[in-house]
C-alpha cells in the first residue's frame, strides 16, 4: 500500500497527533428484532438499508489520513474535502448520499433538522420532544438556566432505544450511549414524526466536526464508511493544459532527417565549423578595410600577409587575394592533386631512363 500523503506540514502534524485517537466502529444490524417492526419498516422506507451493514473492516491508516487532511487551515481550502493516498475525496452531502444509494429529493434545500441544527435549535419545542421520545415522567436533564442537556436512556421508549443504538453507531457516532444529547434527540424526533432527513448532510457534518475538534481524545467516527467510500474514488488523472479556444495550428509536413546519430553529429560539427569560418572571414574583411584607411598614416601597421598569418585558421593553408586572405579547402585539394601529378611524372621519367 502506498504511503500517506499530506497537503501541508500542519496536516502531517495533525496526523501524528491523531495516533492516540481510537476508532468508533459502526455496528452491523444483522437481525432486526421482531418486537420492533416499526423500526425495520422506517429504515426500509427511508432507503437506509446500506447503513445497517458494511462489507469489511476499516483501514485504520486510511481513516486517520482522511481525518488529518480533512481539517481546513486556510480560507482558500474547499470545505468537505480531504485527500487519501493522493486522491481527492469529497465528503459532502451529495457524495455520501450517492455512495449509500440514498436519494434526497430536496436538492439544495436543507431538511428541517439541518435548519434547526444551524440555528442551535432556537425556539424549538423541547416539551414536544419529551412527549414523543420518553416514557411517562421522562424528561430532559436541564441546567440551571432551564436549557435542555440530555435524556437518560432509561427514560426512552423501547422503540427509541433501537433508534438510539442505530444513530449512535452508524449516523452520529458517539461513545457515550447512556444518554441522548439534544442534537440526537431532535434528530430522532424528526425521524419518528416521519419528516424527511438528509442523512448524507448529517453524516458529512459529523465527519467535518470530528475533523475540526480541538480535543485530541475524541474518537474518529464512521471509519468503515470512510474506508470503503475512499476505495471507490477513481485515481487522479493528469490534467490537460487549457487551450482557451485557440485554433489548431496547421500540421507541419514531416521533414526527413538523419536517423544515424553519428551522421547527426557530423552535420552539427560541420555547421559549427561553417559559422566559425564566417566569423574569421568577417574579421579579415574588417582588418582589410581599416588597413586601407590607416596604413598610409601608420607605417608600422601590419600588412595583409602578416595579419593573415597571425589569424590563420588552424591546420589550413591561408590564401590571400587582394587585401583579405581566406582559407579554401578546394584550393588546397587542387594543390595536392598537382603535386601528386608532378610526382607521377617524375616516377615515369625515372622508369623510362632505367629501361633504356
């Protein structure tokens, strides 16, 4: 398996700090009790059957990497986004609902629970919640200001106890299951009232809050969901350059070139020699012009033969015409050929004399 990757140094430090945080595993609802037919019917009606089972255990390293990269450290970072093994993993409401095969008919409209949650349940009728969830004489435990805190599990009806176990394990993970806090109590209230719940939004908010908690001992929830959801994310593809609607350039005909590397090297060296020889001719021409201008007033000025001898091309026989001299390979070849002809004539005369 590939090594974990992090978006920044802060995310890596967050990963190291999360090593002591345990995982709060989901629970598999293998068999729904017969005495709770309403629970089974409501789970099926809401298409939440996928939440009752997960195919395999969670990957601890993947879950911790996911939570480490899900934390936001800059304003430019996209919310509800994480990275696992270099893959971008979006965990917004739409992505989670799609993975769980759950359809939210409301589109971008939040459910009533999410709206109440975003307003901190201001003005909510908690007495109605008590009458729906609790046994007779059951109630919220409240603080000195009269604000509700939680409901003890012993105050709940048998049906609510099944729902509380399911919510604590697979929707809103919680290790403290002896009571029901305000958020989960209101969620259960809307479920029992038959109100539509965007469960993908609820799970996404739980994951995001867990990733940004300042407490280092808070358990990491939804580990199996995160593991199997991350495995279904396709591998990243290399990005293509943006063309910006530029017209296609006309195709250039293929020009045959030398395939032999030694031939290419010889051509390159010949081109360099031609350029250097052109520079040498340019220098000779400049010197010849300066000589015509200043030679009469400066008796010590070099003659064209002296200058050509000093700047002669290495290995070449310098030829002079007029004021400027140039090295010519063709002239050198003609001289070599004439010398060879003279040698052949001398050899022929010697053979004739020896025969006579």
